C-alpha cells in the first residue's frame, strides 16, 4: 500500500506495509540513517524524531500513523535551538561512541523549544527516555545548559 | 647367490624424515578434507519467522451477575458483586495506571515504568516527555508498546495501588475523588475505551478477567443493590 509522508519538508510516496515502524522507512527507504535503531521497543530513545514538533520514538510508530504529520529527522533539524545545541555539543565534546546522540539531540531540541531555561530537573524529565551506554549524561546536561544560555543571549 | 639384504638402520635422520613426512601427509589430508568440506555445495540456512516465544495469555473468567442469585441478603450480594468486580479493579492492567506515586508501573509484576516517566499536570506525562512519545493510538506489535488514544494515568486521588478493595470502593463512590457521579461511573466502566483496553492489551499481556461488558454488568448490579462496600 502507498503512504504519503512529509519528511524534512519533502514529500515522499512510500510503498510498504502500514504496520512497518517509521524508523525502517526513514532508514531503509529514505536513506535517512542519522536516526538510529537502538532497542526497537521504545526504551532507549536512539530513534527519536519529531512529529509535528513533538519528540516521538520512530521504532514505535507505524507508518500508517505518520502520514498526516510533519516528520523531522536529525538531518532536517534546523532553527536557533538546533544551532546552539550543535555548538554546545561540540564545545563540551559530548558524544563518546555517538550512537545515541541523534536521539539525544532531537530530545534536547524539543526541550529547548518548550523551555528556554530548563533546570536540572526539567532536563532529567525531558531526557530520561534517552539512554547513553557511554554514560555521557553529565556532559549532555551541561551542554543543554550552555545551549540554553546561548539561546538566551541570542534572543 | 643372493646377497642378503640388511635392514636399513633407524638412524635419527631417518626417524626425523619419516616423522616429518607423516606429519606433512596428515596435514595435507586434513587440509584437503577441510577444503572439500568447505566448498561442498549445500543449502544455506534460510530466513524464516521466529518461533513464537510469547505464550498466549490465559483468559480468566469473571462470574456473571446470575451466579450470585443464591445470596439472599441484598447487602451481602452487593458486596459479593463488588468483590468479583474487584478482580478487575485490582488486576495489573488496571493498577499499573492507578499508581500511588507520580510514576506508573508496568507488566504483570507491576515493576516501575521504564523509562522513568512522571504523570505531569494532566496525567499524560511531563510536557517534555509525554506518554504519546512512545504510546500511540493502538497497541503496536512491532515494538510491543501498548497504546490507546486516551493513554494516561488516573488522577492521584484515584490511586489504587496499596489500597484495600474497600478503600477503592469508597473512592469510587466519592465524587470528590472519582470526579464521577454513579451514572458517570457506570458509563465509564462500560463504555470508556481506555478502560476497555484492559481486555485487549496486546502482546502477551494478561487481559483483565472476563469482558468489559461482564465487568460493567457487575458494577451495575452492585450499584443497584445499594453499592455496599467491603470492609
């Protein structure tokens, strides 16, 4: 069956089973491999993308449920929050192995769009669904604070 | 006259030569057998569906209203109706989202929800980590994540975990805590789709006993017999 998707502002027509996880459509059909497969059961957050601006686990969304949404992957993320997060991630050398980082960044961007001055607790609440086996949590938290500060200066 | 052949003496050089040749021959034979085995055409393993590793959940029956006809005393019958309905109310499918803290539990073992989530202002999760981040409008077999359009926690006033069935009963009848009149309560248990999810939980989750209709009939009978609560 054919499904129309809007991914990173581009329209795609995808022929596949409607119950295929969106993650595999993004990676295997659209070659957007920045979104990672971690656990496949919505436990780790590595596959986080935005649907209409809201972070979602793409491993747990059937293709048929994603047709009406504006999907944004790490490749298409843009805006002030993205710029400051990217700079902070580089400044604090956040990634270690890096596998979970696209999911971490997508959640961090969504957090900063919702809350421009997050406290530690706000960060914990927003990021607790994103696991990092290298345990870069402290650097992630510091980088989000730095990004938020940069965001505050630029507005 | 035939000269008598004298046996070749086993000098150390001869022993070494024969020994090395034997090892070389053995190596060559083993190598040849290995190469033949490796190159011999055979059917490669084919991909196929994994065997179902999840056992189908067992269905528990719920006693029907007529099963209580033998109890003559209306108050006792009312309590008996609620105690039977309590098998649903205190089932993990219901209790997991009626926690006494801000954090739900999950599975039949009712372990703390992973990842770490909190109820948020509306029961649907923190504003930056909503239930809908993972839970969609339907159960999703591919990831095993359960889903429903109304997926959220019951209000903290309706915490059931750790409560006796009598306390749950009194909660339900208290509009300040249940936020429902008795008519609304009956409609809720009989019609609400999130309540109904408990009988269609997907995966290998154990459904609540009986059916939503049987559960609703018990609650209706309990209300009609005076809504008497167990101690």
